C-alpha cells in the first residue's frame, strides 16, 4: 500500500480535528519549502526521521542499448538522496509491527532545556 498526500491530510485532519483544507495548505507549504531548500543545494534535516541531501552525479559515458557501438555522454546532474535517521531505522528494522502511540502529554521542559523550535 502507498501512503499519499491525500491519506496524510485525511489522517491528520481526523486525529487533530483540523479542517482538511487547512491541513492540506500546511502540508503543501511544508513540501514547497523543502523543495525550495533542496533546489538551493541545502540539506533538509528532520531529527530522528532523516536527512535529504543534494548530491551531484558526475558526467559519465553511456551506451545506447539499441546501438551498443554508439557512445553517449551523460551530463552531470543533481539528485536528492535520503538518509534515514536512527528512530526510523529502528522502527523499520523492528520485527514487531509498528504500534502507533496515542498522543501523549507533551514533555515538560525547564527554562534551561528548551525544545528546538524545528
């Protein structure tokens, strides 16, 4: 099964009580900002989830499979790589099925240890 943007919007809307249109706008804006950052060559990091990195593939020589004697130069190009974070790796490699935890009370913080805003 594939999880789509629509599926995310519906689940978040049901669980939070927010209107689907509002959830869609926030989700789409988030994706737009991620793509803009990647287009500028910046990495996008979500702690415990993973990191999106822009890497450049070098130019290389390729061959036409229909005409193996023809040599084709493949130009360099940028690609996005994803490296999963520790929590995701552990969750995926766990033999037990993922049990989603219900929304718990947010952790309390002292004045010296504020949560990172992002």
